[in-house]
C-alpha cells in the first residue's frame, strides 16, 4: 500500500512538473527550480553514503564535476542527446565512486572525509591539465537551437531534472527499505558488530559509494547546458560539498525525506537571499541554519517533527 | 483694499503659472517610468573588490545621467544582484532581471566566467549585451549584439600581447629568447596561447613555457628554474597574488632579463603599487589607463574625481585606474546608442552600436564584427622613476610611461631592464 502510494506520488510529481512547462512561461521559475532540483538530487545522493552509511563525503564537487565534464566532452565532440549524457555522466561518476570507495572506505571517520576532499582537488587538477576538457581555459557548451515538445531548452532541462529528482528520491526510499539499507544502517551504528553478524561491510560500503557517486554524476550531466561555460575551479567547488552535506543535516539524515526537505529549505533560502539581500550576509545563511539546527534540532527537520508528534501522542 | 485684492489675485495667477511651468518641465524626468538597466556584479567572492569598484563607477554614471535629465527623458535605475563571483548564479539572476524586474537593458558582470553563463538567455531574448572584461566569449556564440569594452582587439587572445613582443623585437640588440609563465586559470591560459604565437611570429625562441598552480605560496623555485634558462625576455601571466609573489621572488633571486613583465594582473591596483613601490621600476606590463598626458580622454578626470571622493569611504581601490573607467564607459556606450537612436528597441540599439563610434572616458570606442574593439588598444607601460611607497607617487604622470601603442606613447623603454631596486 505504501509502495503504491509512493508510486502515485512519483507519477503525480513528474506529471505535475511536465504540466507546469505548458502553463508557466516565466524563465526565472525554471532557472531557480533547476537549482533546487539539482540540490535535491545531490543531497539525496550524499545521504546514501553520508546518512545511511555514516561516511561523511566532501567529494560531491568531484562526482558532480566529473558527470558534468563527461557530458560536456560528449556534447562538444559527439553532440550526443541528453539521455545519453545522463547515462554517461552517471557511469563515469559511478566508476569514480567504485574506485575511490574501494581505495578509501577502509579509512574511517575524519580520515575518510579528508580523502574525499583530496579526491576533489585531484579531479580538478586532472581537468585543468586536460586540454580535451578545456583545461583551465574552460569549456563552452552551446545549447541546441531546436527543442521538441518544449518551447525552449530550459523547460526541457527543468523537466529532465524533475524526472531525475523523482528517480533519485525513489531509489533512496527503496534503499532505505531494503536489505541494502538495513545493512548500511548496521554499518553506521557499529561496523565491527555488523561484520561479526555477517554483513558484507566493504561490499555494501563500496556499493553505497558507487550509487551515491552515480547519482551525483547524473545530477551533473545536464549542467553544461544550464551553465554554457564550465571551468574546473567553479564546477568542482567546495560550496557544492558543503551544501550537499548541510541539506541532509538540516532535513534529517535518517530518512529519504530529510535531504529533500533540507534541499528545498536551504536552496530556496539561498536563492531568495541572492536576489533580495544581495550582500555578504547571504553567505552566512548556510552557517546560521546549520548551527541553529545542530543546537535546536540535531536530528534535522524530520527528527523535530517526529519528536513533536511523539510529544503530542504522549 | 480693492487694489490689494487685485494684486493678490494677480500674484496667485503668477504663482499657479510658475507651478504649471515647473510641473511640465523640470520634473518631467521623474514623472516618467525609469529606464532600468540590469546586471549581476561580484560583490562577494574572489572578485568582490573589483566588482564593488565597477559598481561604484556605474552608480556615478547613473547619477551623472539623471542629473543631466535622464535617458530619453526617463530617469535611469540600476537593478543589480550579487553573483558572488559564481557563474552558477548568473543564469538565474538574468532570468529574474528580464522576467520579474522587467529591465529595459542588461549588461554583464565582471569577467569571463560571469559573462558566458548569461549568453544563452541573452541570445534567446535577442538582447543587446555589453560585457565588462570577458575574454573571447563571442568566439563561441557569434551573437551580433554582443559587445565587449576591454580594449583587447578583434582577436583578443593574440592581440593582448602583440604590443609587448612588437616593442621587444624593436630593441637593439634584439633579445633572442623568451620564458613564458602562466597561472593555470582561464585568462592566463588564453593569454599564454597568444603570447606563444606572438613570440614565434617575431622570431623569439621559447626556452621556458610552464604553468603554475593558482595559490602557490612561493615562486622562488619557479623563478630559479627560469633563471637557469637565461632568457632575454620573461613574460608572466598571473593574477594579483601571483603577480606580487612572482615580483618578490624575482627580486630575491635577482632574475634580471633584458625585459620582464607581460600580463601581470594586479600591478595596476593602487594597494599593490603602494606595497611594491620602487620594486616596480623597470617592469614592462600591460595597462588599461594611466595618468599620462597622452591618455587624457574627455571626461576621465571628472569621473576619477568623483570616484576617488567616494572610493575610500567604501574601502575600494582609492585611485581606480584599472576597471572603474571601463565600467563607466560601457554604460556610456549604451547611453549614447539609446540617445542616438531615441529607442529602447534592442535590435535598433544593437545595430547602432555595431556601426557607430563612441566617445567615452576611456577614449574612442568602435566595435568590430565579433563585438570586440575593432582595433586593439592594449597599452604597454614601463614603470619608471617610482621613489616611494606613497599613493601620491602613482597619481603623477611619468611613472607609468606608455611605450605602446605609438599613438599614446609618453616615454621610451629603458632597455635592458635596469635591475631590481
């Protein structure tokens, strides 16, 4: 029943998103919603490794950037259509997740986090030194002039991101409620105890890193068309890592809905601040929200709702 | 009593007439709907200091225009948002400017990675778009109503360093070898491509050609490696922290080729000039404007006076010779095009900018087919006679001698490089 309800919700969200493109002409809506959807995907993807498994990953920018650069390369050299870019972006970042996961998931705690941070620098340096990817000069991507079914390319990108976001959240829900998710929860709570009880710890951790990386790469694949010009230092940025970490923490890391709520809240607030406050103060927002939630609601919005609900039923 | 009443009525009539005249003439500008010009600007992030300087220049322009009666009788209003020096914020900001704020015109923020992300929307809406210091963006988009105010010339990548190597090739005895050093970032990597081409064109042998990672704390090993190749010319393409780091290391290691300089960004900033002081003497570098008699364009003095009165209050570059005049000038181009065409139609204004010549505070501006300056006006200056670290030193003529181009030349190149002071 729950599965059916979620399936109906997913279909409704996708249909609603597609319908919106027929009624809303204001481009600002699509540009701003694109960013919110991008962060829903990234935060949900981060939560698979960071929230479910308990491994804090600072390498979001690297996975996202690799997906974006793979897509950018395929656009400029082979002019591949968007679905192929998404598959390719996801695959390249999945391979990175697999490799990095295998190499670093024996590390624990802060050592793992430092390794993921170093990975971002390595990927950025590789791109800077790869002329085929534009190097430090950057890469220009021209959007196709013609687009089918939509009145402009931004609407197509918005619709694509709605579908990817729904797919990502559905996958997170599935993982959370499967043997895989239960294994990850066991690892998060006590890795040694999980291993003693027969949980294939390394295999699950690597699978978790691969899935998380693949989803981040998928989020990066449409980005070249959104931005039109990519250069490594801003595409593989620490901002992205901080945001995709802060969003699940604000929403709640224990459940699939937490990163979604956190992404909507934080990303929307940041965007509103960009076009209203327009000063240094908007950079404080992430910090203030994080500190506020850590103190007042350590389990995020979801935890806060649950404790309020419990208090009411008690 | 009756006479008094008649006089009072007559006075009342005059008063009402005066009000009517005032109402129909003087405040006409303010009664009109404002003409909105929208843009994003780096007010936070790595380029914030330059971005804030540009914004101040744009605000001075807006005040000047409004004091003079507005544009087409309408007061101008600047609508801007902080892009945080992040390209990812740019599409969103321009969508808001066009769809929510309904601005009449848009111009770019500062730099290539801020300008390029706006292009798809600009092209989609067929807007006139004048950019502020973006390098070779329109080579990729070929958009007819894109214009760029930096005087790099029709082929910015190559034209940027053409003057440097032309001057070097004229020296006697002619230098033979070149060392190229570039930061691994967008502008420097574009510039090094052009420098390579120009060096080979003039028959120089490239004996060192390397990039360095942005943010390295110590240039000494790099400078030692360059010195070991004994180049006659050292051409450096760096950003402000790298420029300071390189100059200090070169002085320490006594790297003293026949010509040293190139495309070091930052040496034009007052704070860096005050910091380095006499160390700058002899460096031969690109420049955009200097207080030399040959560069005394109409309006530049008045603009700088206003800028310099306000800049210290906002903790900005106190002299503002680098970016602010161009931030003022790109709005002058738009202003003159609107005034000449008496129109706010994008196509009409865009077509006018394509063919007209504009008188601005940075000199006469004419754009070529790709929207870059039709002819390069990159200045190469040699810093000479700097005796102290005081700011006043850099306000006097004769300290930044224009060596190239010939039209604006204000001094002779001291050749070979006299050595570090």
